[in-house]
C-alpha cells in the first residue's frame, strides 16, 4: 500500500486527494479529499497574467494542504497546474510560490497530459452499462478537455484512432488548442486514449468574456453559446466524439448540474457519482441557472458559494457538447484528473 498526495490546481479551484493505493493497482482508498475555490484564473483571459491576490489565495490553501500531507504521512506528492498557469506570462511567480510553500515544484502540464490524466481517473470503476468507446469531457475554469478512448482489445477503440504523433498548436479565432493525435496510448492498463484535445473554453473564461450582467442578458448568452459552439466544433474535428457510446462528464460544473438535476437537498458526492443525467434535464438546468441572479443561484441547496457566478457558463458548455456529439445522457463522475494524478504517483 502506497500513500500518495495529489493536488490539482486549476483555474477555479485547488483540490487535494490523499489516498492509499493498493499494490495491486486497484481502486484508490481515499484518506482525504477536499477542495477550495481560489479563482487563480481571475482576469487571465483579459490580462494574460496571474493576479498577485489570486496567487496569495492559492498560497494560503497550499500551506494548509502541506500540513495535512505531512500529518497524514504521504510518501509521494505531485501538484499539477493546468489552464490558468499555461496561459500566464508570470507563471514563474506561481512556480516559486508553490516550491516555497509545498516543497515540490508545480508541473504546468500540457493540455494533452491534462486530458490523459482526466481519462485515467474517470475510466476506472465505471458502471457495467457504460459502453466503450468513452468520450471524457472535463469542463474546467479555463479550458475543456475532450478525450476519446476505451479498452485496447475493443475494435471500436482501435478503429479510427490517430496514426500521427507528436503535438501541434492550433490558434483560431483567439482559441488556442493543444492537440495530441497518436496511436492508442495506454492510460491505465488495458484502457487507452486514442484522441485528445484541449480547448480554451471554461466556466470562468466564458463568464468573464461574455456573461457580464447579473443575470446575463439573452444577447450575452447567445454570444457565449456561439463562442462555445465554435470551439466544440474545432475540438470534434480532432476528436471524433460522435463515435463514443458513453459520454462521461467531469469537474465541478458537471457535478453541480447533476446535483441540481437530481434535486438533491445538499451536495452529495455519493449520489452524484456515476449518475446518468438525460439531455433534457441538462438543458432545463442550463436554462434555469442562466435565468437566475447570482444571489438566487447561491440559494440553491447544492450550490457551492464559489461556483454560483460561473455555473451558467459551465452548464452551457455541457449542454452544447451534448448537442454536438448527439449524446442523450451524460454519466457524471466525481473521479477525474485528481484521481489520475494519484494513480500516476503510484506508478512512478
């Protein structure tokens, strides 16, 4: 049994997972799983820089996480930083802060690696009725990852997989897309990634770019939807998501939409994990949250205070993705890149 500590520092939140990983490589045994909203990506889409106040908010959270990691005796620690720090011109300030606070440097990973880790975390322990190939969609604060894959021995996984290799960067209409197209790449044993893409649409980025009023105006919603739809079209030109038999949705926007669709009296990870939410319910939740003010969204029982201002954009991204890939439902996972980081530590 190996005890590991995984930290996911995203555009909107910083999350910690301390877990025990059996020697067999079977499922993680959670010791601590926690999250703090820090909004590291505040203003990055506009300024290209990390705000010093945002870096300080992360430092305070990481100092607390460092104490927990030491007290719990984790043997290996990995902090992965994603969209906001990839985009920032002053990412060096963030790196220096993390190293001083946590004792390990942050890994500012590419969109490709972010996609692979998300797939790794999301596809372990899926319900039996989740049929491959799987399209994993991870809706973050600054970016959204699309990852297609499945069992290596399934012809549906291998057929149509990319045959190129390496990475390229596509910049179109102000959206940077990191692309990895390669032969099937093992992600967790017999399961492989065949296509992956990361696009610069996320709940924080789309809110700051488009949803400027409270509640947002129909014109602003339409502009956000057009921006999202164009980016999703570009992503699906690289990742053939229409081939997927199961759409798996990850991260706080998706899990919050699920909690609202399920009409939970409070946020309940156990009830949300592997729930199957029909498209009609996603569309209704999206319509509802976009019609409410931030104060009204805050009053919804499952709503985290740090998510109320960006849930409209997150829900809209999910709805558009489902429409573009023709998914009649989304399987919602509480396991994601954080779990993928933990598994990668156990394999190191």
